């Protein structure tokens, strides 16, 4: 009997230790960030909240502002996860279309009658970056470009956000990620553009909940170069998650191809 009691006691102690260990790495919603959080547990909690969608459709009010002038464009967005991102822009009348796939980018605009077909130079050339399809999709869905559950990350103390930076990365973008301590949603990702003094900042100002998933409702993208700031604000309206989507795209005849 004594032997059985000892085994039973060890089982209880082991269960309590395991429960305590699990409890110690759990990251719970708080109004202010925990100063020394378990970064691995935090990253897991963040990733568990990523939106899980197949197809998305939205109308976007896009405003460009370079400090001297503002220009507004309406964009119709259609996206199939890990497959296609389609955009049609208009200013009263349709002016341009864009199609992004894993293989590359296709684009044409009606004013100058130009078109582009190729890899991702159209997106990367202005910033000296190496964005791919996943990066563009992540931007639109409010997910960080780098997965915080992969590699080593460090917490930066802040009274308002959980701030994470990668450790040991030598090449490519070096992101600083800001997460809400209550919802664990990405609020901002900030990058120094390689081989330049430019800073790229992407802020997620509002989110909307659809079918249990949190999606960005307002995104602000800013490129800071010294005293010059260029901003693009994206306001998502009429967003839905349809079962079927079509991606009509055909470059008109007579258009001139551009390259980088």
C-alpha cells in the first residue's frame, strides 16, 4: 500500500509541476505588457491569432500623400490565399490592374499604356528590397513579414506594446515588430531599408472581425527618407469572404513593356 501511495503522490507532484510549468509560459491578455515575457510563448500566442482565410474581397480607399499633394484611388481587391492577389484601381474610370502570383507580377496602366510582366522588380526596385508573394499577402492580412516563432527573438521593453526584434540576422530586412498586449494583433512593423537611410513603417490602425477572424481595416505605409515622408493609407471597406472569386486579367494590345 505504501508503494502505491508513493507512486500516487509522485503522479500528483508531477502533474502539479507540469501544470505550473505550463502556467508559467502562458501569455495572457493584459492592459500593459509583461516586462520579461517568455518570448517563445508570446510568439506562439501571436501566431495562433493569424487570420485563417481562403478567399477575400474588399474595396480599398487608397490615399497617397508626399507632403506636397494628396491623391486618392479606389482599389478593388481580390485575394486567394497562397495563390493570387488581384487589384483594379480607378479614379472615376478604371486606370490600372495588377495581378500577383507566386511566379511574379503582371501590371498595366491605361494613361501611358504601359505594362510590366516579370518577377518582383516592380515592387522591390523602389525600395531595394526582396519582397515576394508571401510578404505582400502578409502585409494585407496584418501578419509580420518574419515569423516570430522561427529563430531567436528579443523583447524590447515598452509600456504600450510587446516589441520583438530578431537576433543573429545579418542579411535582409531587420524588422521591429509591435504587438498589442490585449489582442496580440500586429500594430506596427518597422524596417531599415538595406543600403540606405530609409525607414519603411507599416501601421495597422484598426481591425475588423469577420467570421471570427481579425483582419486589417486601416493600414498606413510610410517611407521616411531624411526629412521626406511618403505615405499611403489603405482603408478597407465592404470586405467579405466569398466562396468563389474570379481574377480577370489581360494586357491590352499595343501597350509598351517597361523594365527595371
